[in-house]
C-alpha cells in the first residue's frame, strides 16, 4: 500500500548550487560550492606531495649510483606510510591513538599501561613490531578500552 505522506520521487532545489571541478582543463565532477575550495586544496596538496616524493626518491637513487630505482623507492616509502591492517602493527597504532586520546606523554602513558600489567619493555617490544603474546591481550584490551574479542578481531585482521 502506498503512503500518501511519502515525499515525491522527483525533487529539485533551485537554491542548491553545484560547481564543476576540473582536472587539467576537463570537468571531472560537480560538488556543492561550500566544499569545492577545500576539495581542490586537498587534491592540489596531494599532487604536490607526490611530486616531492618523486623528486626526493630521484635524488636518493642518483646519490646511490643510478635513477633506475625511483619507482621502487616510491613504492617502498608509500608502503611504509600505509596504516597496518592486522597484527602487532595495528595494535601499536591503537596504543598510540589511545595515548593521544588520553593526552599523555610517553612516560605517563607507560606508567598508565604499567597499572594494567603491560610494562615499559613490553610496550617497546610492541612498538618495535615483535609478536604479541596471547597473555597480553586481556591487559591490552583494558588499556584500549575495548573487549578482548574486539582486540582479537582487529589483531587478526577481521573487519
């Protein structure tokens, strides 16, 4: 049964304005005016960063005897900046985010973790990428403020 109070399927708003976004002279899309300048700013900054990365890798490759490895270096550095998706790396990142959320410096956070039975040495090992023992999961979950099941799911890479 069709409801009488349903909004009509077709609608237009004469006050809504969309502006074109162009890339190298071609229109690639449209967006609301209030978002356009920020989108263009971010995309241009990303382009500048890509060019800077290419130049830096070219300089590095040239200093080491050739420019053949520029693309390999670029891929290597881009891979290093990707957010880890599983394992110790993602747990270390979550710990750093938790430290930021709590607004604690490194020493204060280490003391905080120690109260949950994760020592400064264990933290260092996690940050350096060493494997996490299953006995640490309960303590780490409490530090992160999540359940052990959530932590295991994140640690194993399940989404």
